[in-house]
C-alpha cells in the first residue's frame, strides 16, 4: 500500500468525521439499500455501532499499511461477523462499501473519483479478509 493512499484516505476520513452525520448517513444508506442489512441490524444500538465503525475504519487503514494491530482487529471483527457470530454474508460487504462511498461523496467536500478509488484500495484488504471468513464454517469444538 502506498503511503500517499493512506494519507489521502486519512485526510478524507478526517473531513468526513468532522460532520457527526457522516456515519449516521452511511447507516441510513445501508439500511435503505439492503433489507437484509436492515434485518441484521434490527435491535442494534446504532450509536454504539457508529462508534465501533469509526474505530474500525481507522484500524482497517492501519492494517492496509501493514501494521499488525490492523490484522488483530480484522481477526476479531471477522469472528464477530462470521457464521458463529452475526452471520454476515459475503455479498453484503460490497453493499456496505457502496453505501460508505456514497456517504463519502456526500460528506467530503474534496471527494472525486480518484479519492473514491483510494478509499477502495485502502479498504479492500480488510473487506477481502472479512469476505473470506464470512461464509466459512465455524471451527469445530
């Protein structure tokens, strides 16, 4: 991962986080776009969920930069979201990314196609990791 991608992602993330509506908007888009996602989040404390996503995006960036803290985070999140946890199917991660990028378009005043591509490159390793663990059977006990 190129350092410039990580820096551009981090700068954009900061601009998005400057507006507290950014993550609220993301979840609105995600729930509107996918009835399946809406069902998965039924009864979820969305304020807590937004705080967790805020931290996760930073840790996904850290992981994309090759730092071990990012991988440890992805392992933990994959376990929570996998078959033995919330059972999030692999196809929802594409919807998740599309909705997140739409929120970036709306909340980063410097957003353009190149910046959205940067977001994709930075988040792809984490998304690929999540997808690879989404449909895997839970370990035998």
